[in-house]
C-alpha cells in the first residue's frame, strides 16, 4: 500500500498493538521508504494523524540486514 502526504512509502506490515487485556494501545508498521524524511512524511500524512487521533509518531530505522522480502505477501498465502 502506498499513501501518505508528500512522502510515498510502502507498508510492508502493520498491526494494532494491544495491552494484556486486549485493549488497543496503538499500532505499528514497517515501512519501506527512500529515506527517514520520506517515512516521516508518510506517517504524518496518515488520515488518523491528520484527524488528530494519533498521539505520537516514533520512527526507528531497521538495519540494512533487515530482510523485507521475507515478509509474506498476504495475496500469496493459502488457507
């Protein structure tokens, strides 16, 4: 999926984050972007962020050795 303000990025995986009781406490995503500025622009362009629903955005780079290609494409998974 590509979206997000002035910074196009690709969402590799994302999910809600839950506390021990199953209540939503946020979300996370792994993005592929050309650089940190593009990733930040993508995150800040998120509709929930623009609507004021997001309390904070934290970006953490992954090492060059991260193997993004190993994340399964849901379109290729069989049940």
